[in-house]
C-alpha cells in the first residue's frame, strides 16, 4: 500500500521513488520530529519539506535567504497544483495582503519567507493565528559565522521558532564541515533532532585543476574541446573580470552572459532566465550567482579564480551535472590568486579568530589544488568520507609527473632570505635567474650569493616552484607588505637539506587546454 508521501511524490511531483534518505526524513517530520539534513546540492532537499507540508495539516513555513529564487519555486509549485506563496520585500502591497489573507484563511500549504520578514513581530502574530505544519530552515549554514554565508537574521530564528514548540523544524544545507554543523545544531536547537548526513560524492563530475597561464585562452580551449554547445557557469572573482570574460566569450561566438551584483536587477533577472530556459547558455558570474539554482543540465563549472575554501569549491562545482550525466569541474589557478585571496582576507573586517579560520580554509583549498593524488579522495576526506581513487579526475586520468624539488626549494627559500623577505615572487625569481632589472641594480641584488643560481629552471618553472612552496605553507605571503614572501618556521628542515620536497611538474601543453589556439 502506498503511503501518503509516496502518493504525493508520484501524483504531484511525478517521480516514482524516493531517493534515500528522503523517505526517512519525511516520515520523521510527519511524525512531528525535528531533523537536520546535510545533503549535497542537487540531492533533493526540497522534497524533504515540501511533501510533509502537503501531507500535514497547516502551512509549511520555509525560511530562505534566496529572495530571487522564491518566485521561481513558488511558480513551479503552483504549476503542480500546490497552494504556495511567498513573503519578501519584492512584493507589492496588495500581493502581500492577498498572501496574508490566504494564511489567515488556512488556504496555503507552503509559505516561503525571507528571514528578515519572519522575525518581524507582525509576521509572528500572523503565524500564531493559523496552524503551521512545519518550519524548514533552508541554507541553514547561514546561521554560522564559520560558514561562508553568514546572515545575522538567522541568529534570531531560534527564538521565533521557540514560540511554536509543537511545530517540527527541519534545517537543511549542503555545507557541512564539522564546525558549521555544530553551529547549526546549537543555534537552531537541533540536539534532539534526527541527523541525516548524506554522501558527498558526485561521481559524474570530473574534477580538473590546472596552473593558470593565459586564463581566457585556456578557458576557451576547454569549452571548445569538451563542451562546445553546453550550458555552463564560469566563476570569476571580480565584477570587472566577469564583464570582460563574458564579452570576450560572446565575441568568440558563445552565448555568454554576465551576472553579478553590480548589474541592474532587470539585467540580472533576464540573464538568469535565459540561462535557465535556453540551451547552451554560458553564464559568467561572481559567486553572487547560483545558490539554489535548479538547472539540472549544467555541463560544466569553470573557475578562473580560486574559491576561498573547499566548501565554496564543492558548492560551486556541485551546480554541474545535477541530472546525473557527466559534467566537468574545471579550474585554473596561479600564485597571484593566492596573494589576492590573502589580501582580501586581511582587508576583511572580521576579528583575528575569524581571519585565522579563513586562512586555514584557504590552505585546505590550496592543498586540493596542489595534490598529486586523487582529487576526489581529498575532497571527500574534507567532508569526513574515505574513498578509493576515483578514476575520474585529472590526477587519476593523467597522473602528474613529480620531481625532486629539494634543491630548487632550497635555492628559492635562500633567495627569499637573502633578499630580506621583502619582495614578491617576481623579483626573487629575477634574482635567481640572474636578470639585470632596474630593481635588481637599485637594491644591489646582483651582489647576492643567490644571484643567478637558478638558471637551470625557466621563469615559468620557478613560478610553479614558488606557488607550490606557498601552497605547502613553506613560504608565507605577507599581505601587509604587498605580497612579500617570508619564510615560514617549517622551512628550516628544507633549508638544512633534511627534508625532501617532491613537486608537481606542471604540464606545459594539452590536457587542460593550455594549448594556444590559433585565431
Ligand atoms: P537541493 O535543494 O538538494 O540542491 P533539489 O531539491 O533542488 O536539490 O532537487 C534537485 C533535483 O532533483 C530537482 O530537479 C528535483 O526535482 C529532483 N528530485 C528530487 N527528489 C527526487 C526524486 N525522489 N526522484 C527524482 N527526482 C528528484
Ligand atoms: Zn581521482
């Protein structure tokens, strides 16, 4: 015999089966128990609260910070015949009135609401006047300052929810490092809740990370070769780079559209709509784009700049291949990314502890970039899962060549030391190569014992050495003095020749689209 939940799954949503553990989560909520759901993007979190909202008496209240998406979700539900509505700052006065009337008359099955709206006394009074079937707190990581998307309104949710002690609550997120998880449990009082922590592997996504050379050309070669007519997302750090990259891809004949917070609201909405509705649109965006975007057939996610943490990387790349068909997560990064990122972190107005955590997160991300074994293993380990080498990442498919970089590392570190730990990689490399630059004569660096001791490697190869030394924490980028490199305490054993340093040899051609394309 079909349960109510199964009947609704097939009759309303048109699916035949629950994905595990959707059914258990739904059963628990239907019985009035609380739940914490940590499920990767695309796993099917919405169903976990939508079905109980329909099955149970009363209105399901769904808290979401993603105002832009409420409209879409509500329209989609209405098309399926579900009585859904939303309350946020975009509504006209009479629309708002109509929704409030529907709540009072118990006509709604689901109400999507922005957190800042829910915590208003007026809204609380309104909700007290009717029956509530459940509270769903979507994007629950927003409650944590350790998460990448803290929202202060989320801190007040608990005290609102406590005014409805009979109503089960479910918190959902795709972000799940241990610290964020603990914060969610504490701040939303989920100690007694059922915890569902789902597998994080996305086997259909192929992970590829290469060294940045000519970023745009590399991107073009990648798209041309692997995804010539596919929909994809290209992430850049700055708005300026979003605009220039989108314009450039468009010139190359691709349907590329920009998306960032600096664009007029209408342009943003129009570009998002085209991405969702047309085939083969590439959206070039800052991280402002994509939270909660439900487009199943995104075939690639490309990063032209380094994400600031493994969570961010996982979440952003997770927007590829939600339909389960193969997809690519492609990224290029270079030393300058690390320097930019550290500078941004230093300039942010968080406290010292916050900055320390951010810095540790970045280190983990760098570790993922520089690893020469399976990337998926490292990624999953970060989320507490053990796995075998995957066979579907660049390192598994083309194992990187490693070389004994001990001597090169010693030279690099000594040269940083001899130049007084006051210069960036460019200058130190010039000294190693014995170049005659103005800066070198200005500082008299041709007199140093390390001048010209590195001629056996090319400029590019030294760059790779420095990048890897920074990534491993042997060199530290001093953001207070324009990215000067300093020695870390851990580099002593390397300098004394007591530690072997095995470095990745960066591929010079092919594989990651580093080939120059003729135009
Ligand atoms: P999340 O919020 O976890 O990122 P969604 O709730 O948006 O994921 O679901 C992702 C996609 O999977 C949606 O297109 C959704 O309709 C689909 N989906 C969810 N549950 C099922 C199911 N049991 N069977 C088939 N498709 C499902
Ligand atoms: Zn692998």
